[in-house]
């Protein structure tokens, strides 16, 4: 295809004139992997079609929300019905209550929650509640975890535990991140040192329990146990950012996965997004009643939103959660994810390509390393050129994995064993050339 006949390229050229980088969220621009981003014309089930009419097996699913695949009939019907009843009211609705009840039933560590429109908003608001409730300012986050683009969270590690973070984005004043301490994921010793130094000033520790923003790296059980113990000991709140893992890795989200091995395990607050909105702008943050009652109009912590709990978004979220609540849903999703991972592993091993995989429920990651990495620094030692070759080879063969090596992948209920077999066959061809 020449540039003149490539509708993706034509659209990208047009887009770049009116939208910075041609995209409304940076990773879509293919900057990490090079080449022309695919402009999606439509999607159905496990596939989407680009502007040239090329079909792709979709393993990003809008970066997680599309757990049922695209255009699930029950969800489409619920959204259509909701649309006819009005787009937005700015007054409360029964559906918001129903969705809150459905989420709380699945994630019982929360007594109450509030609905918002994006994961960024939810994480930012959870931190505000944590600070308001504890009367403390400082917080811990981990390198490689992403919690949205709120100023205080766009931060990388300073030069030591005594120095707090440095902004990772222009436009974030250093004073705004001066309360954010960035630590290495899965490093217990550093965690203990940080609490020894700053424990009594910490409002919260925010963590992606299974980090999906450095590919797929889980917090080890000893590390998670220590996070819980130290937060309790020092009176800091343990905040789980489950925007990606929430109802994606299990019905009860990642916290239920940890509770299997750590009896009674619970975070103090949880941040959700993606799946709970089924592809519509919807997210939530919640926790124990005493914490959530700090929020306005009951308490002194202010937070609000014109489109929060939007009636169309809540209809979409409710219909999605109803499907995921059916018996065996996560078992089947998990079986297919494992099938894909074991297929890729076998194909890589057969060609002598160092490879490792991990997955939970419908979320997965694979690495061009023989062993699973434990932190961001290790993930970032991936051979970029090799990853890009793999990515573009798959794309040419009609398989769309995340266009960056530090992103997780997502299975949906709509993917078939035939899709998985075709993916593995395509990968096998590429592994021969790596
Ligand atoms: N937290 C996590 C773990 C995420 O993966 C993301 C987005 O990918 C966010 C927060 C921010 O969510 P949003 O993009 O909806 O603002």
C-alpha cells in the first residue's frame, strides 16, 4: 500500500494538523514502536477494522474495558434504552445506586463509593480523601505504576529516600510533587526504610497490585503483606489502584486474588475504572464508610463532577457487570488467557527466543526475557528493536497487541480458540525471525 492509498496515513496526517500528535492519548500515536497508528472504523466482538478495512484481533480492548468484546448485544440494548431516556440530568438516578450496589457486592472491602468519569479523577480524589482523613500530606507510589495524570502523580524517584520525587511532565511544579515518594516495586527493604523515615507523615500508599503499566508485574505476596502491615502500623491508608485490574483479573478484583493467600487481606480504599464502565467514561473510588463520609456534602473533602454517574455510562457498566457475574465467566476468560500465554511460550521456546509470561483472569503480559521481571527498571531493559519487530509483525498479520512494551494485554469473552490459534501461528512465524 502506498502512502496515498493508506487511509490510516491520510487520517493521521489530517489529525496531526488539529490534534497534538494526531491523538487524544499519547500511547495511541505509536511513538514507541514507530509506524502509522491504525484509525479504527468499527469494532465487533474480538475484532476491530481500521480505515483501510483491515481486520485485527484486538488484545487491547480499549486498554481494558471491553471485557465482553465489542458490541455485546445485552450492553448495546441497555445503552440504547438509556439513551432514549436522556443523556445526562445533573440529578441523581436509581441506576447510580444500582451500579454502586453491584460494585460494592463484588468488592466488599468498600462500604461506599463515589462514581466519577475517569481513572485519573478517581485516583486523584482517593488521595484527597486519604489526605483529608489522615490530616497528612505525604504519599508513596511505585516506579512503573501509573495512576492517571494528576499533577501529584506525574513523578519519578528523587535521588534518595530523604528526597521526594521529581516531576515527569513539564507543567508540574516541583512543589506539587514534593510530598510524593517514589519507591521501587517489590523492594521490601526500601519500603521499610521509607516507613521508618516518613511513616507518621504518610497519608497513603497507592499501588497497582498487579501493575499493568509496566507490562504485567505483580506485587509479590511478601511485598504486599508488608505494604499492608506497615500502613496499618503507621496509620497510613493502603489504596489499591484497580482501574485496570478491577473486575478484569477476577470478579472480586486483584484484592480478592491477594486475599486467597493473605487471610483477611483488604486495602483501605480502592480506585476502579475501565471494566466497570464497559467502555463508557466511568470510574469510581471507595472505601470504608468513615473515610468516604469525609466527602462533601457530608464532610470537608470537596469533590464533584457534572457528568459523574452519567445515566448512559451507568447503564453500560451495569449491563457489563451483569454479564461478568454469570457463573463461570472468569474461569473461561482465564482459561483462554492461559491458552494464549502457553501457546506463545511454546512457540517462542521452539524458536529459542527467551520468553516469559504471566496472567490473571483476562489480563496478561509477556516478556522477551527468560524470567519474569519484578520491577520497572528490569522491564525497561527489554530490547526495544526486538519488541517492535514482534509488534509490527503481528500487526501485519492482523493481530493488535499494545503498541508499547510497558503495557499489559487483555482477553475478552468474545475471543475464540480459533483467534488464539491464529495469534500463536502468527507469533510463531515472527519468532523464527527474532
Ligand atoms: N490507574 C491505572 C492503573 C490505569 O491503568 C489508568 C489508565 O490506564 C489510570 C489510573 C487512569 O485512568 P484514565 O485513563 O481513565 O484517566
